């Protein structure tokens, strides 16, 4: 479902949950948990002959992508800071089509 397909009461409950758990959600998406959790993020962009890269500590990445308000996007997805959360879809009707996916644009790290 898209966020605009939920009742206003369900939307409020969802946004309340996301606000209450924003830090944990962002950490799980970008850093992970346990002994293999990320400490750094490397982004490399190659454009023909030009190569740009940046290596950032994970806490800086978490702040960059995670800080910001939680809001409904015009297409019915949810933005958590600079992260878009949406229903996965596709997959020819398999159960995985009902999962959530989180999208970031890692090249934005090259701009800071």
C-alpha cells in the first residue's frame, strides 16, 4: 500500500512509530548490528575518465541521511530524512513484493 491509501488514523500511527524509532531505523538501514556493523561508508563514482570518491565515518553518514523530518512524498512513499521508504513491489507476485525497501542516493555524500 501507499501511505495515502491508509486511513488518517493509520497514517498518524505509522508516523508516530517512525518518529519514536527514527534513530534505530536509520542505524539498522545504514550501519547494521553486531560485530559486522559498518564503521565507514565508501562511495566511488566513475564518469568516463573522472573518478570521484569519498570515505566517511558511519556516524557522519547516519547524520547526513537520517536527520530531517518524516514526511509523505507526493507519490505516496515516506521520507525519513534523506531516505525513501516504499513498498518493494514487482517480483511477479512473490511474497517479497510486500516487503519494504529503503533508498538513498550515496552520491550525495560526494557533495558534502
